C-alpha cells in the first residue's frame, strides 16, 4: 500500500493452535508462525516497503507450552513494526512494545475499531474506539429497510422471557477460562438435568470448555437473546461412554491447560477436584466423580459437544469415547429449556473446582 512518502507492507498470520482449536481443511498446510512471518517479511523487504504491519490471529495469552504468542513473535521477528493481533480477545488501552514492534488489540466481535496515527514508528499513537452511538454511525437506509421484517420476526422469539436470574452470572474478563464460575456451573448442571429429565439418559457428568461461553447473564429477566449471546456456537451435543482410564487421562490433560485458554473446562456438580498451579506445571488431586474416585475399569457416561469429542482444544482423550448418541441439540437450546423449567436460576459456586496458585480472578 503506497502513501505519500512511504509504502506499507501487510502480512497475515494465524496460530498453529488452529489445528486443535478448529477443524481446518486437510488440504491446508501449516508452518510455524515465526518461520512464516520471517518468510513474509523477507518477501516484503524485496518490495522495498518502509513499514511492515502483521495482521495476526495469535493472541497474547499463552495457551500451551508450544503456543507462540504475538509478544514472542515480535521478539523473534524484529522487522515487524506493528502487530494488529486477535485470538485472545484482549483490549489494549495502550500499545504494547515488544522487541522492535508495537502490538495492539481491539477485543472481539467488532466491538472496537483501531485508530492509529504515526509520523514515524518512533512516534506511535493509538486508541481503541468503541463502535457505538458515540461514533455517530448510521445504518445504510436500504439495507436497514431490507432487514426490518426479518428483525421483527426474530425479535418475537429472541425477546421471549424464559425465566429470571436472582443475581448476576458474572463473566468478567472471561472468567470461565480461569476457574469455577456460576455461569459455567449453571450451564453444565443444565446439561445433566435436561438429558436425565427429558431423555431419561443417566449422565455421570457434563463437560464444556470455557471458551464456548462468551458472556454471562444479568440479574432479572432472561431472554433467548441473552442465552444465545452467551452460547453462540452451533455445536451439537453428544452423550458418550468413556473408560475410566481415559477419564483419568482426560484430567491429566486438563491439568496442563493454562489459565486463559479456551480449553479451560467447566464441569457439572458430580465432579470435584483440586487444580494445583503453584509449581507452574498443573497437577490434579482429590478427583472424584459422583462422590467416588475414578475407577479406571468402569465406563462413564458423559455429555459434551462434537467439537470437543473431535479433539478440539487438545482433548485427545475424548476421541476414544464409545457408544455416541448425537442429540442433535445445541447447548443454547437445553440451557434455555432448563431456565424455563426452573423459573428462577441463582448464581452459585460450590467448590467443585478448587484452584491453588495461578491467576485468581
């Protein structure tokens, strides 16, 4: 991109975590992030660009020992001037300097735009600007008219009141990725309740990844719109059997998941354990399911979604599950039905997950 007096080169890069956090097409080839960035920078320099900007989907929160963050990328590839980062949904009120690079992040879902001004890279100013009425943005009249009838019909169901929350189910700074939460407890308990009451299916426990929860619930009336905002993903729920030895391996893996990662789990009330992060390498102790230690020879019946059963977020142990029952239902649906049946839901934590050390939020 040519501007008066200088040329800007732009490269795009995504995290290798994509291979386990999603299901990329098998035709795609992934190479290490730092190697990819160095190759792209080399090509841009051949074109005599003055400023190099990386549009990255890497994140600043380390999710595994081999996860390369945008900070590590900046330190390893000094010729990148600016990294506009995503993936971890952080909002940087001030740019972060790492190596020779400035790193900026503007949250998620188009909530902010990035306003950057720079005479030279040594004079770098930026701010995240919330996309709301303060910007004075007006919808396109023709598009708004086209959507009006659809919005009216959608609102008929989205604005339906399902029940009431007696208090706020706090989401905070993505709390389901750090420890036990009231919103995670309610969602997982709703899963067990629904299938035991509506489908007559006995479950030993339910497991959902914290990254699947995108918002909490405010105190007061709860609508379908709020539930869908909290649980936007369209992954069908499965009920499966897993041998106790694989359940033990599952929890060994959970111990290794860094706080802040989307794979950090939330469980139903049948599960109890202590996660000790004081040494840096997590360990799990006092694990019980249904009040008893895990029997390596017993088969356990659990519910989670198809994404995790396919090994999403690194849950390889779940790929060895047996007797799968595809419920063809979404998590948002069963949570909505649970709230309808309960009438009033109350936020609570009960010690099913005790975290020692690490980040306490």
